[in-house]
C-alpha cells in the first residue's frame, strides 16, 4: 500500500512528465511548419533573415584560401598591398 505522500509525489512527477511531453510535441510540430527565422517562444526577430547557402550551391573557393592567407599574413606583418 502506498501512502498519501507517495501518491502526491507520483502525481506531481506524472504532471511534469505530461507537461514536458506537451512542450516537446509542440516544439516538433512548430519546427515542421516554421518559416526560416521564426521563433518558438518570444517575438519574431526584426529585420531580414539571412540564410547560409547549401554546400552544393556555394562557390568553390578552396583554391584561393592559401593565396588569401599569405596576403593576410604579409599585411599583418607590415607588408604593403
């Protein structure tokens, strides 16, 4: 047999589990239907939303990184452009 205090704590625990499940379910539904930049809780951000392009659509700039790095280092160490 369980005491009244144990039943009370079990009901509190079940209540928190139900609230947690409702919040997770609401978040999952929101994420499936949300527009870019839309927030789950709080006001919408002001201004324009910028998205990072996908890796397949991004320009291939890997070859220019070493050249840009050496130019940066030469300017940092006192070289002129």
